[in-house]
């Protein structure tokens, strides 16, 4: 099953929204931090499109994908700790400096909140990076709950973070919609029993968003809000 033309979603009381590739274009931050790390390891820089294809399954996976450009599996593990440490240091130094908010994100969040929806941000980005980024972009006040990829034992595409939000809000999954840019978001939502909308402008591991099973593709968070009723 693949995404279809989005339909009105009724009975929705909360939205769980992804961060990278959904609300904020963070690929330029990844690009800078990764290439500074690669410079320390005497590796050639990577172009931003290559890096975009590696984003979305957590920092550890990102580092292994970046190292696998140059090393075999065993060598990747040999260099992993040094690469992760350097990357985290560089990312912390520039977090949010090269990023930009996607169009109609603020407007969409305002509209969702105006309908009385409770909002949570669930991302696979480490929470120590996610919270400062949300603060820097002015998005933090919209969200009652923020979970990073290291906040709980499992991360997306596992349903655990979404089910935790449902428990936090005291809602059944059918009353909650997830909005994201990748198969991670859709798979987590389907497994949790939530509805799911996808945006077409994010990263999705280099795959077409039309191939992802969702309740529809929306051009922005504002369009998503127009399709949701409580």
C-alpha cells in the first residue's frame, strides 16, 4: 500500500511531528559537521545530497553510513568511536546555524494548536541536539512533549516513542496523527495504530515518498492542519 490523495482525518486529538526534514531543513548542519569530522579523519568531503540519503535513522546509523563510503564493515567499527565523538563535537558547535525552517511550519503549528490539538515532537535526533534546535528556531513552545532518539529504549521506526506520547496524553492511537517525511515515521505510526501524513520535501533515505504507506502526502504542515478535525 502506498500514499494516496489525503482525506479528512476526523476524531484527531493530538499530532506527533518529526523534526529533521519535516519542520527544519537540517541537512546543511549535517553537511558541515560531517565534513569537519571527515577532515579530522583525513577523509574527503561528501556532497550534501549524499548526506541527505543517510539521514533519518539516528546518529549511530548516520556515522556508519558516512564511514562506509570509505571503509569496509570491520574498518567502520574501528573508526566509529572517533568519528562519532568528532561529529558530536562539531554538530554541537553549529547546531541550527545552517538550518532553516520549512515554509508554513509556524502557520501549521499555530493552526493545529488553534484546533485544540496537543502537540509532541518525536525525532531520532539525540534529544541534546533536538531541544536546542527547537529553541533556536522558536518551535519549542508549541510542544508539550519532546522525545529524541535516545530518550527511550527504542526509536522510530519502532512504535515505542509514539505509543509513549499516546500514554502521556491519555489518548488512544487512533486519536493521534503522526506527520513526517520518511518511512521511519510511517512505519512507526502504522505499528502504533496512529494515522500518518507525509511531506514530500524531506529526506526519506533517498526513496520517493510516494512509495511510503501513509494516509496521504501533504505539501506542508498548514495543509495537514486543514485535513484534520477533532
